[in-house]
C-alpha cells in the first residue's frame, strides 16, 4: 500500500508550540522536521547554514529545489514548519500538492501574543531547564493585539479556503493538544507512519504556565479590548473565524467629528492624524483606532452622514520615505531583520549602524537603487521576504478597502492643505486647523537623487498605480 504522503508542512506561528510539536515529530522513527526551512532570514534554524546540503543562497534562487530534497529523503517522511511571513513562493507548491500533508497548529491568539511579548522582554525563546526560567510581565497593546489577530485570521481563513477549493483536509492541532500522547500518535497514524511514541518529549518546558491575565501588567486593558470579540471564534481560529480583513484595526476615526481615515501604509499617516486630533482639539491618543468590524459598524451607525477618506503619496516619494524610515536608519521602528537580510543576502549597501557624516549623496543613491531592485523582485514574488504593506502598490491597498466599503474620497498628499479643510467645512466644523507638513529621518531628500532613470524604474515598478491614479513624473508633482 502506498504511503499517503511524500512530505509534510506544519503551518504555525511564533509562540504556538511549534518547537514542541517538532520535537515530538522528530522522536518518531522515520520522521524528520527541518525547522523553519523557508524562514527568509535563515534556513532551518538560526545557527545553521544549510538544510540537506542546500545553503540559504541556493534556496533563495531555487525554493522548489529544497522541497525536492525534502521529499526525496529515503525511508523518511520529512517536512518543515511554515509561518505566515515565510517564503510565499512555496505556498502554492505545498497547498496544491495532495501528496503534501498539511498540519495546522493553532493557539488562542491572546495567549500567543502575551507569550511573544514576554519572550521579547526576557530574551528567552526556549526553556529546557526550569531553574533558568526568566520572568517578566507583558504590556498589552490593544492596537497591536488587534493587528496580531487580524493577521492570524486572514492567514488561517486563506488556508481553510484553499484546502476546501482543492478538496483536501488538514490535521488540526491546538496548543493544548500537544500535551496529549493520544493526539500525537493519532497524528502519526494520519501521516501513515508506523512508529508510535511511548511518551512525549520532555526536553522543552512550558515557559509561562500561569493564567493569561496574571502575565500582563495592565489586565484591565485586556478586558476592555476583548470585550467586543467573539471569544469562541477567537479560540477556534481555523474553523469559525469571520472573514475579517486585517486593515480594520488601522482605520482611524476622529474623536468627535464624523470623519474616518483609511490609511494607505507608507503615506502621510502622521500628518493626517495630527490634523484630525487638532480638528477636535484633542490629543492624538484620543482618536479612535484599533476597531474590529463590529465596532466599525457601531461607529458608522452613531455617525450618520460621516465621510471617509484615504490619501495617496506619489510612488517615488513614498518608496523613498519607506526606505529611509524602515530600512536605512536604525531605530525602534525600522525593520531590523529585513534590513540585515537586505545587507547580507541582497547586497543592498546599507551602512551597518545607519548613515553618519561620511554617508554621501552617491552612497544614498546607490543604496536606494539597490532597494528599488529588491522591491521589484519582492513584488514579483521572487524573494522569500514578505510583501510589506508600506511598499505594496497603493491600488492593491485601496482594493482591499472595498470589502467593507471604499472610501468616499481619495486625496493626494500634495492637495491636503486645501482638501482636508474643505472636507471639514462640508462637515460643519467651525475651527479648522492647518495641515502640518511632515518630513522623515532622511539624510538626503528625494530631490537630491532624483532623475529620469529613477523615475522610469519606479514608474515601471508601480505601473498599475500610475495608470489607475494618473500619477505624473515626480518632478511635475503638484503642477
């Protein structure tokens, strides 16, 4: 009788127990799990340089080749763990292959969120000796948690739908199931593996066994943030969660005025939110954000006649701002892991500690050009790094709004000084503030490196945005 599967993939996320599941899979004779084989920042494990003789550079060039090597291991059912931000190029390969066993590991998102916050605070990601356990309290951030839930929901719903469409099924494992020897042996049976476990692996210890609310410094904020959530759906993400888009927590409503801002990431978010706060004479933290779909509907019902808007930024300026803010400079809001991967793997000439006095305009042009080349490959699905919302096409972002209602107005950044006050007057606002001007941490403005060649490269990169929104060359912006 033919074995049911050639290889397996464990769909999981950080702090869901995937290390423990992998340890028990590896304890089965004839089963090997190769860690995070398609993590964009390393291959397999942080301290490894290859998997099955394939280096990270080889995997970047030929991700399907690593799948072939995993599948071809003799007398072994091999696989790997896959998180939502791993190499997207192998998703279709795995999901469309019925000979690939799909194991889907889930955990209550609140528990995984708190566990991740504690691990970041303590620097302890695994625990093998209970006497070395480090303790810390997590600080709960409602907006951050809402985004965390939205990201998990979107990925789990995508997996569920893709498997439904192809007539496949997965083996679902919840975090609590990992402590069941019967479930682990049931998984072995489903995989078609004759081996069985006599006991569960005991090398890894649960790091934070206390109740969730006792592990956060502000439990009252947890209660308030989750009050509007459906807890049954929250704990059973794979099967019952509503089709909610992850952008809703990023919507921003004015504190008093009937005004709703749908930000396109990478745009002038700081300037717009500062103006919205000034419009109602409140602090920026009094603006309404972090809403889920139910709360958004309630806000709309309370604010009849509301207006919603979004703001576009010229693609040249947007990409340059994102590059300077997220990649070039090193600070709390930069993409540290991606930055290092761009330096090491994509040879983007970034100064190791960020730009200093020796950083010249030519250095800046070379680094930005290399980043543009990376984004081109990234948007074409040719890299293992995620397509980040801050450099994804703006037309794609606005298409995503349509699920819950497209914005009434699509404004241009260079028009904000006239259009936002006009919008406020239409809503009957009496005191209308001026729109602040913003500038990011840029060692050189885009005007210092801009030329026709750069315009040509970026206009081809964002051809759909130029066509959809009628962007002219950046040098003509506002004319």
